[in-house]
């Protein structure tokens, strides 16, 4: 969490507060940038094959793999075969507008967080060719 100075959540928070002016920025955009920054730090973003635009002041919709944007809000993440390494962070649930997530062909491990079932709009969730363990959560039964 934020009390651990080495955590990816803390790194994301520090990046967010030092790189974004909040005046007039909708909460949904700030929340999305925090979720994306946490994803970057949690999944070793510096080592991704493609990380163009990530952790810049640019609109997150211009970051590699952040797709299908409307008014600055993304409904799709496509980071397949991009050398993502680590466990899927729970902060991804802050992106409540996601309809599609493609993390196939990476090195994700651990369990699939059942909290992803809270993404009510999610229709596509591709995770094949990773090293995930455990059962597919019942909470994702509608996908």
C-alpha cells in the first residue's frame, strides 16, 4: 500500500501527484491514470517490448495499448505479447469503463483476481499463454 515506499502503489501515487495537474480534470481520468501507472509498476513496465507514452504527461489514450477512448477514457487495454511480468494489480479495477483486456502471451503469474468481476462492462478478458495459477474465478462467469 501507500505506507510501503517500495510498493508499486506508492510509486504510482508519487508519479501521479508529481505529473498531473488536477484542476478541471475529471475524477475518472485521474483514477484511470493511477490504475495505469500501477499496472506499469506492478508488471515491470520499463521492460515491456512496447511502452511508448507510458508515464508521460500525455493523454493516457496515446499510451501504447490503451485503446478505444472516448473523452479521454479507455474501454480497452491491449498489451498482449508485450513482456508483462508479475501479478495483475487490484488497482486495475479503478478502470470501470473497460470492456476488453488482452494480456495474452506474457509472463503474468499468481491468481486471477476475482475482483475483476466488479468490472461490469468487461466482455473480453484474454489471459492465455501466461503462467497464472488457481481456478478461473466464479465472479468472471459472465465474460
